[in-house]
């Protein structure tokens, strides 16, 4: 419960800082603001809704989260990387469709295969960001770039939750107690990503055009 | 069953830990890579800057040597010839009974030529400029301009003069010569106001003319202005140019004082 409260407070802090620094934020981070607002709503709904609706909310969250991340990376990465982004999103929704086609009540179960696909896509996109980053001019200060911190969070969170999403349903069936003991790992990763997002909102600054 | 679920839990924890560790490693490597790149870039910039300074220094030394040789040549050779010509004119004046007026005019012209030659020789002589006070060198330079009768030149000094090392003084003098030369060649001015203002540890030199002026933003730097800026950087001084078309030009030089104990021995 304590971790959940910290988690919610962290998301609210992110949103507050983003609103305060809105004018200084660049467009990709403004998209992340939308993602965080969405995550906050879903988390609150999941907390107070009936147990049977929780998997549906999580599936809905995953499908929407990847759309926000797609828009974020679309604004962030060079337009030549657009086919990779598009490929990722097509792969994700095709896999989701196939999962639903195979099992029509897929969205009502805690089998988060879509979470695994999302983690794979976002990890790949984050890798592309880092690839672009090392090619940027040396005068470019990465510490002052909020997107660097966002992607530090992404590269820790999304690969880190890959196995948790993949084996979630299996572990819940095999040993619910043990699964409960693994849950803090998920919260820990959530806290890490949102702490780094908070840093990103604090550090990000629109660059003024330089007079040369 | 319990053992099996424990193994699965360990696999999840271990697998997640490995993936998170890989994430950390990637971030760490990128930060280190960027830092190393930046260090390399800064070193390269420093080397380029040092090379540029050394090149400029070498250029200046060569120029000073040329000036020095030219100065000696003017003084020892052409100066001697003019003096000899003046002596001969005096002898002709003593022996001849005609054309006294023409001979006297020629002698006057020779005197002017000898005097101008001496001034030019002094301005080119590195050692002379280094030995003399900057004020004296500037006054001589302005006097030469006044003698052309094309320019009126004012010279004002305020504050208490302080010590500037001979090498810096020489380069400062060359900057002033270059800017006066620019006024003569390009400004179309009739009046030059020169001021030296010593305040605390800063000497501010203003050279103002009433010439045609130019648009500072849109006019590309010519060789003269580039020379002024490069030389100014060499002696850690700052140069500011203010000008507008039809409103004349003001060149300001800001130079700090030198510590006399660390100055010339």
C-alpha cells in the first residue's frame, strides 16, 4: 500500500512539475504528460474497481501506453526512423489481434502477452534514441536534455518488466503468495521510471536559437 | 510444486536483474562515451587555439623583423642619401650666385623629407616603439597625419598612466596604427579624435572619426579588422567597433595593466 501511495504521489509530482514548466518543455515531453495523466486515471480506477475488471484495465492501459510512446518517439527520433516505429506498432497490434482471435476473452485474463510485446517495442525504440544520442554534436549537453532521462527510465523499466508481464499469469496460478512477494519489484521499477521522468520534467529546457 | 515455483521466481528475479543491469550498463557506457568524446573535442580545440596563436605570433615576429630591417634601411641608406643631397645643396648655395630661392626651397623640401623619413623609420623600429611611452608613439603618429593637412587630430589623456609590458605595448601600438591606417584608406574622414582613459586597472582607448561609417552587422571583416581582432586577442585586450553609415566610426580598445614586478627586467 505504501509503495502504491508513493507511486501515485510520484505521478502527481510529475504532472505538477510538467504543468509548472509547461512553456519550457519540448513537444515529446508534453506527450509524456498525456501518458502520465492517463496512467494516473487507470491506476486510480484499477484500485477502486471490481477485481474482474482489473485485467481489462491493464490491457487497455498497455494498448494506450504504446500509442503514447509511439507518438513520443515519433516526435523525438529522426524521421528516417519512422518505418521502425511504424513496424513496431503494426507488430504490436497484429500480435494483440491474434491473441484476441485465438482467445476471445483474452482481455479479461491476467495473461499480459501484450505487455511483453510493448516492452520489446519500447526497448527497441529506446535503443534507437541512444543510437541517435551518441551521434549528436558534442556541444549538446545530455544532462540538460529531459529526453535522456526519460529514456534512462525506459531502458530500465521496459526490459525489467518483460519477465514480470510474461510470467505474470503463470506465477499467479502456480504460487499466488510468491507472486505477491514479487510485486514490489514491479513497484520498484515503476518508482524508478517515474523518478527519472520527474528529473526529465525538471531538467528539460527548450534550446534558444544560437546567433552564430 | 513449491520448489518449482521458487525456481520460477528466481528465474524472474534473475532475468529481470540481468536486463536491468544491461540497461544500467548501457546508460553508463553512453555517459562515459560522451564524456570521453567531449574531452577529446576540448583537447582538439585547445591544440587548434594554441596552433593559431603560435602562427599569429610567428607572423607578427616576421612582420616586426621586416619593419625593423625597413626602418634601418630607411635611416641608414635613404636618410644618408637625403642628408648628403642637403649638404650638396648647401655647397651649391655657397658657391652659386644664382637661383638662391630655388635652392632654399629644395633645401626645405629635403628637410621635410628627412624629418618624415625619420618619423616613418621610428614607427617601424620595433626597439624604438618598445622603449618609448605609448603616448609618445601615438603623438608622433597623429603628427604625421596632421602634416598631410587632410586630417585634424585631437589627442586627450585622462587618468594616471600605468605600466604595460613592452611586448603588449608594441602590439597595442600596431593595432592603433592599423586602425589609423583604416581611417586614412577607407573612412574618408577629416577629423580624428583619439583618447586614452586610465581608470583603475583598465586603459580604454577610443579612436573616433567623422568618416562615412559602415554597417557593423552586414559588413564582412576585412583583413585590417581581422588583424586588429587577432592582435587584440593576443594581448588579452578587447576591441569594440561602433559604426553606422554616414555617422563615422568609433573603435574602442580595452586593455588591462601589467604587474610591474613581473614586467621587464
